[in-house]
């Protein structure tokens, strides 16, 4: 599994980068309930961005594969 401990080119970790930018993202999304909720969930789980990204990818892949399986002829 990847780790977000390795510094970015800026010298900060990915978790620090997200923590620094999240307030602006949350403010920009505040007028859009679903998006604001998503950012709030992301901010709460952003202690390990790589694990969060892996979990979201796995979920998205599962959704796509389930959709394809549903279209297969029986």
C-alpha cells in the first residue's frame, strides 16, 4: 500500500497539503450540500490520504464492475 508520509515536491506531506487546502475547498463547496458533505467526510478521514484514495478507488471499481455484471445476458 502506498503511503502519504513521503514529502511532496513542496516539502510537505500529502496530509499536510490537504489540511492546508481543505478549508478553502469546504468554503467553495458550502453552497452545494452533497459536495460539502463529501468534503467534510474527506477532511475527517484525511489523516491517511493514500488509504482514503485506495478505499475510494476500490469502491468505484466495485460499482463499475457491478454495473457491467448487471448488463450481462443471463
